[in-house]
């Protein structure tokens, strides 16, 4: 009898272990960048410099547990770190700084709670996921309105998020995100819990076609009358087609930030932007080309002259193995006289300052990326 109980317990333990899994994965990416500033207005510093740049390196602990009946528990801890330095302080790369969540997944879809990418870097620009530079990404324009300080949906992850993702229906999949405070702590004294963000998306992928729509609507946490707000509205349409010899995409983004006083006058800054990403298989690697352009900003419906910008980037990602590749890229950002866009992650990952209003920036980059 005792032997039977021991055998039964051992079988149960093995079965439980077999129904759960935990994996460690991630990427390590770094490179050397030559960054140049030019055409700056009077009082700004032009010039160039060499730096070692991080490419958003990360390690991810993820797992699932089979709960029976088609239901699974899911979790992920995504931690970002830098290969070149640590930003000057250990807290600059905290545990779980990337997409981190816990949830349940089943036949009716998936529910997750945590910090996750929402309306962010949409389209088929691949510089972030290749050995080419993050700074060459179209996100430097598509994620901002006018300058590097005016980010839509943080140009990154949204905190305090509840997410529902539908099952896949013949290539169609929907997603709904709700955040009680998308860019930080919830509530301030006398004004707790009044901010929120809503994001709805629909994606399609079947055969050579990929397409999607994302709508973003956010209210800043501060809702006290007479205090400046930071409300946001945006929508993005994107799609690409794989012709075999090349994949060509098109992304259109329309974004608005309202920094007027709560219960007071509006101060709406609105701009549209579009991007054409192209990838071409070439030998053992892939050639990348992206052209992105932002229109002049409209302030409360009135066009602000010379507030647009354009970005052109080219790169080549060469595979040394299934996990390791090297890349070279060149990016050129041209700001009009009153525009202050910057190369994406220029300050945070490249370690060099964002360019001034009206100043242009370019970068030549050589990097290596390893996935594990």
C-alpha cells in the first residue's frame, strides 16, 4: 500500500511538472555609432562623436501552466539592460522593466495584467529587431508629436494595463487594452484615479498580407481644474505585402496631444505622418530601407510653419548563424526650422543628447545581435 501511494505521488509530481514550463530567452545587442549634428540654429552645437550604443538588450523569463479544460496560466518577466553601461545607476535597468505580465489564456482568448506595449511602433519597420541601430527606426517620428519630449503612448510600454486578446479567426485577431494610468503611478493627492487610457486594435495576417488598425485615447492622471493636462488621441493604419523578392509596407499615423488647462482652453497639437518600410532578402542577410515623413503640426487647427521632419534609413542585417547577426545602418533625420524630432532612443540607448529644435542628426552604426 505504501509503495502504491509513493508511486502515485511520484506520478502526480511528474504530471504536474510536465504540465508547466518556464523558459529563459532574450537578446543582447550593441554597436558602435558615429553620430553627427548639423544645421543647428545659432546657439546650438554642431559636430560629431563616437559612442558605444545599446540596442535594447533584454532577458525574458516566461512560463505557462496547464490548468485543464484548455485553460492556461501565463506569465512573463521582461528585464531590459545595457551592454555598454548601466545609465549611471543600478535602478536604470530595474527587474521587469520591459513587457511584464500575468494572466490566463483559453479558448475564449487571453487576459493579462501588467506593463505592456500598446499603441507603439506599429508597422513593419524591423530596425529594432535586427542588428541594425534602434536609432534608424521610424518610431523616432511615428511615436512623437513635434519633438522628442512629446511622446504618444510613452513611445513605449503602458503601465497599469488590463489586456484582452481574442482568439485568431482565419487571420483576424483583436485586442483591447485599458490602463488606469498609462505613464506612471495612479492618482495624485486630491485627484486619485482619474486618468486612463484605452487602446483598441485589429490585426490581420494571412499569406503574403499583414495589416492592422490601432486606436489610442488617453487622459492624463491630473484632472484638477486649472492644471495643465496631457491628453492624447491617435490612430494608426499599417500593412505590408510580401512580393517574394521584397516586402513593402505603408504606415499612416495621426496623433494629437492636448496640453491645455483642465476645464479650460484647449491646446491641441496635431500632426500626421507616414512611413514606407521595405525589406529585401539579399544573400545570407536582409536589406532594409525606411522613409518616414511628418507633416507640419496644427495647433488648434492652425498650421505651425516648418514643424515637420523626415527620416531616411538604410541597413543590412547579415546572419552569421540562426541566433547571431551583424548589421550596418545609416540614418538621416532632417528637421525643419521649428521641428525638434530626434533619432529614436538617441539619448537613452545611444548615450548622446537629442538634437535641438531645427537641428538635423545622422548616424552611421555597426552592431552585433545575439538571441538566446
